[in-house]
C-alpha cells in the first residue's frame, strides 16, 4: 500500500501538472503565473489532506472510496501546483515534473517487484531533481521561491513596463549587413525564435560568411533559452557550429562592451535588461545575456510579440538597438547575401 499510494499520488499530480505545463508552453492557456490570495495555504491544506488519507490507507488498506478520493485530490493538486508557476520559472517545473514521474515509476517497480523499473525510475527521478536544482541556480532562484513564490501575494502578476519606453527603431537589412561586415566581433544570441524558424543553418552560413571576412563570431548561450534545457546547443550542433564558439553566460557577458554587433535571433526574455535593472520585475535577479552593453544591438523577430514570460522588453526601445522584423530564417538568409555584397 505504501508503494502503491506513493505511486498513484505522484503519478496523478504529475499527469495534471504536466498537462497544464504543456498547455502553458503551447500557448493554449496564458503562460504567466495565476495567483490568488491564500493560494499556498490552500495548496498546503490539500496536500496535507491527500497525504493524511495516504497514511490512513497504509493502516486500513481496504477502503476503496478513500483510495479514489486520494487519487482525485492528487489530480487536483498537480493542476494547482503548476498554476502559480510561469514565466521564466517553467523550466524548473518541467524538470521537477520529470523527476516526479521518475519517482512514480520507481514506486511502480516496488509494486510489481520489477528491478529495471526501480533503477530506471530512481535514476530519472534523481537526475530530474538535480537538473531542477541546476536550473534554479542558473536563474538565481531558490527552489522554495519557485514553488512557493506566490506565497501571500495576489499581485505578483506582470507589471507592464509600458509607458516608460520610447519607440522601437527599425533598421534596414543593408545597414545591418554593413555593420556586421565591418565589425571586429559579432556575437549571436539565439533564442526560442531561432528554434521555431529552424534558422540554425542560416545562422551558421552567416557566421561562415562573416568569418571569411575576418570577423570574429561567437555565440552567447543562455541556460534557459528556447523551451528545453540545452535547446540552443542541440540546434547549433545540428548545424555543425563548433562547440568552441559557444559561450556560456558568465564567459560572454564581460565581452559585450567590446562587441561591435550583438545579434539577437528570436530571443527575448533571456536578454531582458529588466531582470537586472528592475527589482519589481517578475524575472528580477535572473541572469541575462547583457547584449545592451554591446556597441550595437540588432534584434531579429517577427513583430511586437512578447517572450514566454509575457513581459515587455526595454531592450527593444534602447537607442543602441535596431529591429529587423521578419521570420528569423528569412532575415538571416537575406543577410548572408547582403554581407557578401557589402
Ligand atoms: P522568448 O522569451 O520566448 O522569446 C522568443 C521570441 O522569439 C519572441 O519574442 C518572438 O517574437 C520571437 N519569435 C518567435 N518566432 C519567431 C520566428 N519565426 N522568427 C523570429 N523571431 C521569432 O525566448 P527566449 O529568449 O529563448 O527565452 C526562453 C523563455 O522560455 C524563458 O522565459 C524561459 O524561462 C522559458 N522556458 C524555457 C525552457 C527551457 O528549458 N529552456 C522551458 C520552458 C520555458 P515575435 O512574436 O515578435 O516574433
């Protein structure tokens, strides 16, 4: 009963939690945190009731109605657990759910006396847990803060940065091509938009063209760029970008002041200076790629769309920034030709 209870409880909350995470990531529901007053207390009470029934069932295992009540409550708890988490914290919740799924499988292994399931589940569970901790560190957040960040607050929703900005400056393809062609160093900062546009091969082609002209090309990789851990690394590896050209956050940030052009390719949240400058921002404290410190910034995106967190990005309104609108792959392909002609 202990193993079975543990399995169904974790399994049920993982199922509904994952479904909600999926809906948030697919944009089927709003990705921003949904909070209300007393949320954590309610969630804790629900969890305590579920665990209470579980403990009771260990001693009195015959009660079917109670068993199904426990399963039902766990289903509801999974949903409520993910509801207040959103924006930049989603990577943590994803790896955490992955970890729960592993632990549920390990418990199933005990129920079925299946060693493979026990070992595989335990490995999955603990690697997911380690990944969650690493993700938290990468985002400068504590696990408690991610899971219980909504504690006592109904007003932590996204404060619009609207009103304090100026206008977004659009720049022409030829201007950007000239800037890049005569630069000493160009840093590409890929994000989710590069993945959706499948622009990794075009990025590589542009880098090759620039390198042939003697420009140093580097890639700044944020740990939570894209929609899964290592997303950018996988895509760039697929396009045969040399691993030695990829730079982690701490390595590339000091280089931005001496970078002539930082090219943001479909990235948004990971370059949002509000995380560094605005303590009231929901992503405050999350380390960012400080492209705004480069001599010139070019942002490739389709329009005025926000990032996963749904926050406004002051980077796009800075004087140093020029916007090139259009699908990333399309823009990059045109830039390759324009750099050759420059
Ligand atoms: P992002 O903040 O989601 O921004 C992506 C940007 O790409 C959007 O502003 C969008 O603007 C643009 N875009 C979309 N399609 C495009 C296309 N075809 N061509 C050009 N641009 C396009 O992405 P990010 O900076 O990579 O940040 C990742 C976010 O996802 C973070 O908030 C992170 O916490 C979250 N997240 C990460 C993971 C993970 O494990 N890595 C998991 C879950 C959530 P337009 O619409 O204007 O084009």
